[in-house]
């Protein structure tokens, strides 16, 4: 062990990924991959203010059965930033990564939180290329009485830190939650920051949500022609029983929904091994 890491976590990080960079609509997009190229394609999409390294300890557990790709969407991680953001562009980035890796057919997409909406847009637009999508604790469509418009100014303040240690110590997940596995938080925090001439800052574009165009994807889910499944935390602050009931009503009939007991929104931070097990089980339905 190191940094308080259990053996399974250290072993997962030891399975290093190959690193790739492409350009999509005049913006550099970074992605990483694990496994054999000949395996079926599986692409992992991070949430808001996150990046591909959130999957570092998940992807290796799937790489014996899949060629696993995890991208940094524009505005996140080691990818470039845009003047504006929308789901169509994010979906184009996902498919461009799959095409670059040679896995644009019969693809399974998995999206956590904000990434769940990206996964749905990808499946809706590229249904001929996508076999199934799995939403991870994502409220991918609004409730009937929701208002889409929102103000997000100051949602992700642009702090500048004097050194990496200060930036890592101040790192928080959004929405906030307690996490008993500090070794996971430490790993993610280290990959979330970069050094600039002014000091250390988060890699994420602090104005992403202000520059993002929200949209209602209810019709996309209602008319989905791919497989669909959802994994969520039973203690999630975002996914209520009412939301689950509505998603089950709108999603394709018979779609699997699985709750991880005791897990919050960032369920693979506080329950990583149960999440891996549930994800593997759900993936078997489309293997």
C-alpha cells in the first residue's frame, strides 16, 4: 500500500492506460484507454468538474472484457476549453474518441452525473453505433415541473493556490459529500490541478456551466432505440425516489435500475467495489 491505499486500488492504478489526443471542432480532446483493441468498446464519461482520472480505479476492472476508453470532455481535465458548450458537441467528442480508437460500432457508453446527459445525447444521436447506455446517478431528464433555466455564476470559483499541496487540501467534490476513502479523493485531487504562471488552479473551465446550454432530453429517452440501465446511490442527494419512478416510466420498458445501498451521489468514491460489481453485472446484459 501507499498513501493509505488498499491493495486492490494500488493494483488498479498499476494498470496504466495509453494516452491519446485528438481534435474535435477546433478543440483538443484527451482520452485514455485500457485493454485489448479487439474487445468490445466501452466509453466512460465523467461528471461536471471531473475528468477521466475519476475512472482510473474502475476501468482496469473492466478491461479484460472491454476496450475501455475514458475521455476528458472539453472544458475538463487535459482537454481544451471552448467559448460555449452543449450536449451535441459533447456527443461529437465521445464519438470522435470512439472512432479514433476504432470502436465506433456496437459501443456501450457509461456516464456519471453530468456525463449521464452526455451519454443519453450520444445514444440518441448515434443510435446505430451505440448498443446501450448506463446512467450513473444522473438526473438525465427534468421532472415535469422543473424549470430548465438556472443561474450558475460563481458555482465553480476560480481559485489560485500558491502550491499543489494547498490546492489538493482544498479540493472538494460537487455536490459535496463525505467520503470514507480519502485515498481516492487524494488521487483525484492530484489529477484535477495544474500549475500556471499565477499559481496552481483547477484544470476544469470555471465558466463551463455558465457557458452551457441546457436542454430537455425527455423525448430522447422516451424514443431511445438502444439499451438503457441506471445505477444510483440509495443515499444520493440528487436522485430521489420520485425521480427514479419517473425515469422508469420514461425509459425503455424493462430497463434495469440498481441502487447501491448506503452510497451517495459520487457512488464510486464511497462504494467503489460494490459499484464495480453492479456495473459488471449490468454490462453482462449487453455483452
